[in-house]
C-alpha cells in the first residue's frame, strides 16, 4: 500500500494534488463498507470533499483559460480541452468553464464554496445565472441567490430564478424592464448583444425567414467540421464562422438561390436554397439584391496570375483559379468549401520566402489558416505531382521530419504525451 505523508502547510500545490490523486485512487480500489449507515456518512463527507476539490479545479481552469494554454496545444477552446482531454460531457465542461470565468466576481460564493459551506451544485447554478450580468447586477444577483440558499431552496429552484434574474433584481429595486422580446413580433429580425467583463460578448436574437436564409447560406458551409479531428461542437463552429465573415477573412461568401429567370424578374414561382429550403419569390428577389448573384467565370490569359514578391494579396483572378483547384480547405479531412476559405501562402508570405504566385498558394479555412500561422511546425505540407497542396495536422511536440518549422528540442511535450 502506498503511503502518503504531506505537510499541508509547507507542501507545494503539485504535491497536494499528487497526494489527493493517490488517496482518490486508493479509495476507488476499495470495496464500500457493508453498513448502509456508514456508507451514508462516508458519502456525505466525501461529497463535501469533492466540492472543495471542484473549487480548486475552477481556479486551475481559470488560469488555463486566461492564458489560452489549451489553444497552444491545438485545441480550439478551453471547453474543447475539457471535453476531449479530460473526458467531460459537453454540459459538464461548459459548467466548469463558466465557474472558472466567473469566480473572480463571485467572492462570497467562492469563499463559502472553498470552505465547505456551499456545494458545487449551488456554486455552478449561481455562476450560470450571473454570467450575462454586469458587475453591479452580478453583486445583486449573488446576494439574492445566496439568500435563497440560506432559505434552503433547492438548486433546481434557484436555477429557475436564475433564468429570470434580471426581472428578480428589477422587482426588488422597482426598476422598469424593456419590452419582452415576444412583443417585437416575428416579422422583424433583432439581435441583442451584451458585453461581458472578460472581453467577450453574449448574443441572443431572432431572424425572420428571409434573414435566416442568408444566415444559413453564409454561415452553414463555414460551420462544417474542419476534419475528423475537429472536436468543436456546432455552436463553437458557428461562432468561428461568424467571426470569419465579420473579419473579412474570405471574400467569396454568398447565398445561392436556385430559381428561374421569371422569379427574378417579378414572377411568383418559389425559389429554393441549395439544401431544398423553399423561398417565396419576393424574398428570393430581395436575397439576390442583398447578397449578389454572379457566375464563376474563368478567364484566359488576360488575368495576371504571377505577381512575385511585391504583392501581399492574391488577385480575384488567382482566387478563381484556386477555387477551381481546391473544392475544400487544403487540410486533409476539412469540409469547409474552398469558395469560403482564405488564400494561404504555403510557406508564409510574412517570412519572405513565398511569393504571391499561383503555384505558391492554396486555400485554407479561417480556423486552419490561423492555426498554421501560429503553429507552423504542427502542419505537414505535401505537394502531389500535379502541384496540388495538402496539409496534415500533427500533434504538438511530435515534429514533422523533413518539413520546415519543426518544433525545437526545447518545445514542451503535449499533455497527452507526458508520462503519468
């Protein structure tokens, strides 16, 4: 049996974590006592200890998230790291990430949680309720919800109040609230955007049928999984797609409306999107005017394709050729269409070793373009006999023999390669 002897006051954080891990391993190996009364008591004590462990875990996750350490190892987000490296369900990962991001604002919750006076369930419920509030409302909400805890309200009941916490604060303070979202009706689209204290932004809203068609046609293709190793869920991919559009990372975004000429010139025959969604003729004409309808035409000779080192950006003609050559992102397994991808200098234009020539360019989606720029040593470049480029992602720390940008010997191995 392994012995654990730790000076609690003098031990480092790592020593305490290792000791807790060793004790947990031994507990998991043992059969529970036969006495039900003893097991009830043990369960209550161990559950309280687990709550305090969760409080420490929230502190660790908050530092990982603030330092973007998960992204350094190739994970799209901290939540993705929690899901895939730690094996958490998406709901659990989101819950712990919310706690980590809100802990600096919930001082009383954290104090009571870390001392055992508040359970993990209550702490997570309160953190979720205040996530969209500013500092002033957060302090008020913390006071109200902790008061409900002291009155022995269940976590489920507090969660119900948390969903309408702004209304609860308004009722307490006697302040008016804006009209309910339902009173806007369904004809006009609307978006409500709230800035969070960590620099993020919460977005809620409603899109009518016409605007929803534009949304689906624009973001739908960009939100496809970027290969078999893309562990982002659909909301994360949708956010990345919206960011790519807003940043102008690609210039080919458009809505494809399938209709006949009569519809565009005033007829009543319905149109449809590429996925079969029917669009009334009047809406189809508005979409065509807003998004643009144009064929892809390949010119002959009169469009310059070679610009040497003097030009940073590819010409429209070069982009058309690349779209013809690359139906999808150059990363193996990525499904984002080439028409919605970004032009990528294979060997990095900023390094001065790749001209803006058509045989030095390819197309990559926004996610992989940024990842390649940040981690050149984690992307293997291959060119076939026809001159087409393909990229393969490598785990950080493994290196890519024969490729430039291979991580140096001083690079720290990724967590999944470290010995236990």
